[in-house]
C-alpha cells in the first residue's frame, strides 16, 4: 500500500459453537473458514469466539497503527472518532443487524463494543485522516452466452492486516429469495464484518477506496455497505441499496449480478456509474476517481497548497496495467486471473496483496480465492452446494 500525504479533514487527529477450519500450505498464510448461523448477535459471538486470538493480534496491530498515525493512544482515538461521527446512527437506520453482529463479535472475542465498532471503520479512518491510500484492483465482467458474470479483486491491505485471510460462510434463515434462505461467502480479516464477497442469490461485490472523494461523518461505512449489498436477494435490490444509502467514504463498488457487473463511484454527494470507453460489457477500477468530481476538502487543500488544478488527479500504474491487459475483447476468467497476477512493471499484485478473489455468478455461484498473493499461491474454491 502506497500512502501520499494530503491535508487532514477531520478534527480528530487522528458462547455459541463455531467451526474455524484452517487451510494450510507450505509458506502460505493461514486461511480461516468460519461457519456462522443463528441471529446476528449469535453469528457475531461465533465469529469472535472462533477467531479470538487472531482478533486480539489484529487489534494490537491496528492500535499501533492508530498511534503511529495520530500520536494518540488507540483508546483516545476511538473515543474521539466515535464522538465526532454518526456512523452508528447510519448503521442503525440501514443495517441494524450488523450492529448486533459487532456486539456479538466483541462479546465472543472478549473486547469492548466501542473498540470493535471503530475497528470496522478502517476506510472511514483513512477518509477522515491525512493520507491517501493506494490499494486494491477490481474487475467486473458481464455475462455473455455461457460465460457467467464475474467480479474479481486483489485485496491489498496494510501490513497489520496481513496474515489471516478469512472466509465467513454466513447462513441467514431470516432472509429468503428465489434460491431459498440467504447464504453468503464473505471475504474479510478476523473481526471485520466484511471486505467483499458473494451470496447464493448471485450478488457479488468488490471495492476500491477513493480518498480523493468527499466523505461524510453520518454516512454508512464501507464494511456495512458491503454486507448490506450481500444481504440482498436480487441484483436489482442490491443496486437500489447502493443508490439509496448515504456513503461515508469515497469508494468504487463493482456490484455483480446474474447478467451484469456495473461499477459505481460513491461519495457524500451520491453515486455515479463508471464504464471505460470501448469496453461494453466489462470494466476495472483502482483508487483514483474516473467519473465523480465530488472532491474532498483535503484534496482541494492539497491542490491549493501545491499549486495544481484539483482536476489533475495523478495516474495509477495498476489501472494502466489493467487497461493494457483487459482492453480489446471481453476477458474470460483466466485472463482476469492473469491480469491480477501481474507483478512486474506495474504491480497489480504486490507486497500488500493479502488475497485475490474471483467470484463467478452462473447458475451455481462460486468463490475462488488465494491465501496470499495470486502469483505465489493456488486458488481455493467455495460453492453453495449442500
């Protein structure tokens, strides 16, 4: 992850049984697979209890990162950040079940609720802070003939988040659709409700942080948007959810369904679609705004301070590499994987790549992911077959 300084835009200077199955290979990070069921709180308790030691290790790294970035101890940052924002109120309006899940994670892991809530706000801490984040590459490809829709992503994370790629298999009997009770495969790290994923109703999501775009302190945080999308049992409902909720942080969402996988840039000002020219049916994104011009105050300040036009957003070598690999004809899954494995001149795959996910949305949705960099480690496959 490459960080570039900009002006700060925030007053903050920043139980129940569960199954955790490790999948191990030589020199490969441990891939945790955790089965969750029951009420949202019960699922949270299962998550927290199954990964208690890993969550403690993640929180230690997170707290050290907060102190290095802000100069304050983590408890002070948590108190001030939660006091200066209203993310919990947005979650209570739009995804109240996830607040119960966070309470359960805290109980199962032996942590405070406030700590676990703030831990969910990784993108929001970046968005309200003083640095730009350069991470993650996402690709969406529409269905064509027998070739299903796919959403793929390299999940690039800072060092303290590395080492414990996790898949939550979530059974939610309270939500039903055309394919029965909702089941989701959520890719994340221990203690976090979600980073990306796919459900059995053929909805998938990949994300890219865009900190040039305007945040809002009362919007819905990224992790809650991801899970809110995966709680939808139709692609139309997922797209409507993305359009309707207020967004806490600048973010690109690639939202796949049975036929299409459109990409949207979200910010405090709303949601706008992004589609590369001459690529009708597929698109890609990294960490720079390509359509939205809802600039953050920090980006305005940086432009004024350094004497450049606010519209002059720096290029991204990972975006250029994806353009070279994907422009021309509709890519298949093998081409998408090769594009995400690129690690030479323009490192789409790099030292911060924790996992690569490829989610296909055919009649039987499938999640394929690596425990580590995709140029170094094999893919594991997960489906919803009983």
